[in-house]
């Protein structure tokens, strides 16, 4: 009784089809802020973040096949380990400077890759992936704590709008998570 009017956790990813790309990505940020309130555990927060990303892009009609995180926590220096994600099994370890993720981690700059076949050193966890965006998560003292990685089955899956919103998400993650 009354359950139809109650807002459930899963309702965060029920994006309306009438919303624009900017509105959906704005909703993603608001949901992340709401869900991470009072929670500093990075596994917990990044798990929900990967679900928010996955469903936001599916709602936008972007055929994402992987959405998740690589983190420096628990790994050797200048290396990242697989973190929470949505999608198929992926490689567990990426060194700084290697692939798209390692390049974003090393340069601390977002990488937009419209065609992964043209990216020297791209690490193909899934041969079906055509394009990718990777956004670094930078601590207040300038260290890379990890990266947000989203893969797409189509070429040119991501643009400057994605970069803008995902960099905002990255800042919210840095603010909300304790990486230890
Ligand atoms: N393609 C990435 C590796 C991670 S998987 O795509 C999940 C890269 O080149 O860094």
C-alpha cells in the first residue's frame, strides 16, 4: 500500500524520455550528490556512480558497453586496479601511461577517443568497443586517484558536453570519497 508513490533508490535511474542530454547528465550529478550524502566509502559511492552513468547513457540512446572505474587504491605506485563497473569483465590492472585510461591518469587530462582503432596503445578489453571517454579523478593535492571510463559500441560516442559533465562528476567523487 502506498508503495507506488514512494521514491525508491532505483528510481534515480528512471530518466524521462523528454529530457535533453544536458538535463539527463545534470540529473545524474544531482543523484550522485544525493546518494553519496553521508557516505565516504569509495566502493559504495563508485558502485552507484557506475549504475547512474550506465543508465543515463542508455536513456540517451548511447550504446555504452562498459561504464566504470579504475582506481589507484590498493595497487602499486603508478598503477590502477579495476574498480566498480557495469558491463562485461575487464582487465584488472592498468599502468599509468598505458592505454586511454593510463594516459588520462598520467596526464591528468580527459581523453575523448572517437575511434579506438586510431588510438595508439588502446587496451582492448572488449573487441566490440569503438569509442571511449576517460576522465581522471584528481585529489585536492593534485594526485590521480583513479579514472572514470566509459566505452561505446559506436564511433564518436562522446563529445565536449560529456567531458564537461563527467569532469563535474569527477570533482564530486573527489569531494565525497575517501580512497583507502
Ligand atoms: N580501453 C581502456 C581499457 C579499459 S577497458 O576499456 C574497460 C584503455 O585503453 O585504457
